[in-house]
């Protein structure tokens, strides 16, 4: 009786360890994807700022003088 319970507990523990490892792998992959997305967002924000500054510079050059 006690041996059967011990075997059952060891079996459950083995499944739990396997599940924890699988979950850990998923979390690691998700963190890698998050890091990659953050880097992409930073690049996009920098590019938008550059384009915004360029658009402001062009607007100043193309503006008509106030007396027109």
C-alpha cells in the first residue's frame, strides 16, 4: 500500500517536472519574442522621429512668406 502511494507520488512528480520544463521553454521563447518586438518598436520610433524632423524641415522650406 505504501509502496503504491510512493510510486504514484513519484509518477506525479515526474509529470510535474516535465510540465514545468515545457512551461519554462515557452516562457523563454516568449521573452525572446518580446525582446525582439521591443527592439523593432525602438527602431520604428526612431525612424518616425527622423521622418517627422525631415517633414518639418521641408515644410519650413516650402512655406510662403506671411505677406502672400
